[in-house]
């Protein structure tokens, strides 16, 4: 309803400007013979056109500003919606595992609950922010890895190499988790043995490089692009439109993803 009222106001203001300009123009035309002989008529005409120019420029500026504001609000709304979609099924899966662990291994279940609580808190409160410290995002990824290690009953080769030279680097939250989640979901989840996930994260003064590689079961590969990956690409387009590169390579049974973000 507010949008309709705003539209009506814009139409009324636009009509007012048009009518005012037409009326002034008609007055000048009708009384041209009379005013043409008066001293200062030329100055009056100059003043009139300057007034019209200023009025139209002011109106155009307001319209452009309104369009930009609405576009930014739409982008922010879409971004919040995309963030809310990040890894909800992971939490449901983890809760199901906790249900089975409560009677079998209560101590392990307690550890899982604490880590899961930290991750959920981060997703809810930090995930709504425009940016977070890279160090906070790293801790979130480490908690995710530890939860999966506790969850599986098989040996997984997980390596997370971190080389961060700028601890104050800020980044959009929940950015790398989709690539990490895909490595476990489509790789580790379906492999009975020899599963691995190797991660390299480097942060220089002007950019962040995130690379992740994992193996997967070829027989379980459906070659479809998941919702999570489309979500990531869209968020990158909204926040880092001309300052990111995302490449994904798949050869034999190896999946490799590289994401580079330039500092805004």
C-alpha cells in the first residue's frame, strides 16, 4: 500500500511541475506584446528559462535518486534472502545425528551441541551483517570441519592451510561455506575410504584466494549445478560484481574450486 501512495505522490508532483511550466509559458505568450515593450522583459525571459531548467533538473535528480535507492533496497532484500538459504539442511542433518548420539555417547553429543550452537549463532547474528572479519569466517569454517570429523565413523584427510597477512580484512559472511559444504556433501559423504578435502586460504593486502579440492565417487556424480552454487554466484554478483573470479574444474574423480576476491 505504501508503494501505491508513493507512486501517486510522484505523479501529482510531476503533473504540478508540467502545469506550472505551461501556465507560465502561456502567460508570457499572451502578454508578449505588452511585456515586450517593458524594460527588463529580456531579463524576465532569462529568469523564466533558468527557473524551468532548475525545476526540471531538480525533478530529474529526485527521480534518479529514488530509482537508485529502490534498486539498492531490492539488492539488499535479495541478498538477505540468499544468505538465509545457506546450509540450513546441514543443521537438520546434524540434529538428527545428535538424536542418535545422546544415548550412545553423551559426551560426544555435548561437544557437538556446543559447536553446533556456535555455528548457528554465527549464521544468525553475523550472517546478517554486510561484512565480517576474515578471522571470524575462518573460525566458522574450522568449526564446520570439526563437526564433520566428529560426525563420520571413517578416516578423512582434511587439510586446512591458512596464510593470512591481514587480520583486519573484512569479507561478506557465509561466503566460503558453500564450497566447503559441497566438498563434504558430494565428496566425503559418498566415499567409503580415502576421502580427502584440501583447503588453501590466502589473504594478501588486496585480495583473498580460497581454493578447495576433494575427490568424489564418479558413480554418484549427477553433473547438476546445485542450488548452493547458484546462490554463491548470485551473492558474488551483488556484492563483488567486478572484483571476483570463481572457477570450477572437474577431472576424473577430482573436484577443484577457486575463488578470488579483490578488496573493495
